[in-house]
C-alpha cells in the first residue's frame, strides 16, 4: 500500500471515529476520555405545507425517486409548534428523520454525522416508549420496535402513538417531568431526554444557518460553494462546542459536499431563485421550532448541560 493510500485510509478511519463523537455530547469530555483510554420512523404524509407567515403559498411538490422530501420536512416543522411556546416532540423528531435523509444525500462523510443524530432521536423515542409502557416494556414485544427505528421495520405507529400523550408529548412536558423526577444531571453526562434534546438543538442551528446561506442570492458576484457555506455555518455554531481536533476533521468532511446544482435537484427546482424560495420557507419553519426550544431550555438553565 502506497503512502497516499495509507493516508486516505487513515483519514477515513479518523472521520468514522469523529462521527461517533459528533453529537454524543460533551465532545471535550469524550476527547479527554480518549486520552485516558476511550470507553464507551416516522413518516407523516401530509401535503398541506403552506407557510402561515406568507399567506396561502402553494404546497411544495414531492420529488419522485428521492429519499429526502423537502415537502415532508416542511410539513413536520410546521406541525411541531404547539400552544404559544411549546414544541411537539413527535413532529420534531419526524423533522429530524427528514434532515437525516438530507445529510445522508450529501455523501458518506456528512452521513457519518447523521448516524449520530439518529442515535439521539432514538434515545428520546425510547424514553417516550418506556414512560408510556413502564419498565416492563423493555422485555415486551415492543422492545423490538425501539430497535427498528433505524431500519424502518416494526410497528412504528405504536411508537409514535406513545409520543402523543404523557411526559414526552412536548419539549416542555419532557423538561418538567425529568426535572421533577431528578433525571437531569447538571454536573455530569446522562442520557436524559433534556440533554439529548440540547445536542439536537445545537445541530439544528447549524443546519438552519447552512440552509439560510444556501438560499441567499448575492446582488453581484458569483454564488459561493455549498462547501464554504457549510463550513462557515459550522464555525458559527457547532464549532463552539467542539475541540480543535474535531473542528479540523469536520471542516475536512465539508470539502466533499456536492456542488450547488445537486441542491437544485434535491428540492426539485431549476435554479437559484427556486432554491431560495423553497429554502426560505424551510429556514423560517426551523427558526420557529428552534426559538421555542431555545426559550424552554434557557428558562430551565439547560443550555450548558454537560
């Protein structure tokens, strides 16, 4: 094996390793642990996805032959806000299901990050199921339902039904219950729903900013590459929670992002004007969900959970 081949193999192994740390939370903690010895679906098919802020806009069309559907993403995002300041967890997690497909479509390097996000959404779904059924559910037939979230097999309807009622019905109901039961540890890492939500929340801001930059159309000059825009969005958001080593590796992964034409095809538009219109609606919907979640976490001093 030549020097270049060995270098390429080393980079791939490194990115695989970092993908597992990306959202596992407290990346500084995990990196320190490495130095000491490292240890260790939902589909709601609604087509009414018009934006309430801009009147009766035409629903986004489904893109035939594609796994990621921007129309479903927008529907889930617009379904998530509840009452005046809450977020329903079921459509919130469904939004992440589509965002995971979006990231998977960007290539294997970014796909490594999406796998860790899937782990986080599964944790919250497990907590919702166990809270609804009790500890004995772990030994019951629905235990297989939890494991099937990634593969899409099993009675997903039962899993989703458990999220429509009870403690894990919404962001605020989850926060209230976990605080009351002492499940949130402000000093050390746990797999509480609140801590897991915080990691997803941080990643959502990164994607929101990336899509916002991708939607921008400069009055003069050339359109910038998605790779540069994604890197800038990362540096302004998730990079603040990562070590120097993880930041360098993440930026290396962004180099492999597809060109802008790929994103046109991904959301079924012909040009930058069409992309801007679609992504602006998505960014506004993400912003509403993000702001509500941010407020709920902030009010309970949970923005810096370890």
